[in-house]
C-alpha cells in the first residue's frame, strides 16, 4: 500500500482527537498539524486525509485559513484524498461542516481521486457547503452534540475508505 497521511487543523482539540482516532483505526499513517505542515509534506504521500473544523459561521479553522494557500503549491494529480470535518449541527445548522466544502472547492479540479463521501440520513442540519451530489464530501463528526456516535461513525467510514486507498 502507498503512504498515507492525515493533515488536520484544530482550535480546541476536537479535530486533533479525531485525527488520532483515525490513525489508530487505519494503522500505518502519519499525522500532521497544518499549523506546521508544508507543500513538500503533502507531496510525500499517495493518500491524504484532510481534517478541519468550521468556525465563525461557515469559515475555515484558523490554521487552515493559512494552510489553504499552501495547497496551491502542491500537486494532487493521481493522489487519493478524503475529508473529515468537525462541526456543530445544533448550534450552526446552516453552515454545518462547511470547512470540508471550502477545502474541496480549492482542489476539486486538481486531478485527485476523492473518496469517502457520506450520506446525509444520519445527520440533522439545514444546510452545508460540504454537500456535493446530495452527499457530504467527507465524514462529518459532531463532538458538541453527538460524541457518543463518533467512534461508530469513524469505524464505518474507515471500513468504506480502507479498500479505496492506494
Ligand atoms: C464561535 C464558533 C463558531 C462555530 N461555527 C461553526 C459553523 O459555522 N459550522 C459548524 O459546523 N460548526 C461550527 N462551530 C463548532 C465547531 O466546529 C466544533 O465545536 C468543533 O468540534 C471544533 O473543533 P476543533 O476543536 O478541532 O477546532 C463553531 C464553534 C464556535 C465556538
């Protein structure tokens, strides 16, 4: 199997916690905080999992605000990419996990293969910028309201993406 890394940004630690849970489930993966990662780091991996929380009503997490421009310097063609996003569907139902959509808009035409879209049935929200063809472009996790569902959601998602990684 090719090399896999998780790149996450996290303000209060929720996305970081989920990133390391994912690492435990996936096995041999490296984990980077985007506050200190580079385009060269991205270039070293065949499979990349981006993790981001949404802040300030539909905005990227603050370290992602800087890292999003680093994506311009990376070549994603031929890579396999998945997303997970932390959000609060109860407090911010109109901008639920928007950050995944903001990142995807930036790289959707990069020639990468995107995996890990998730249906909306399991979530109660009004709108999200992370919706593509009626599905979330990645895995939403809501630690504010549904933390009891996180482990199950992660296990199901990993079962989906594991066979699709290069
Ligand atoms: C001021 C504020 C604004 C937020 N805005 C959103 C939002 O627009 N959409 C959303 O889904 N979650 C929103 N959240 C919820 C966070 O994304 C959520 O708490 C997340 O787990 C934080 O993850 P982190 O600790 O990794 O940054 C907001 C939280 C705060 C405190």
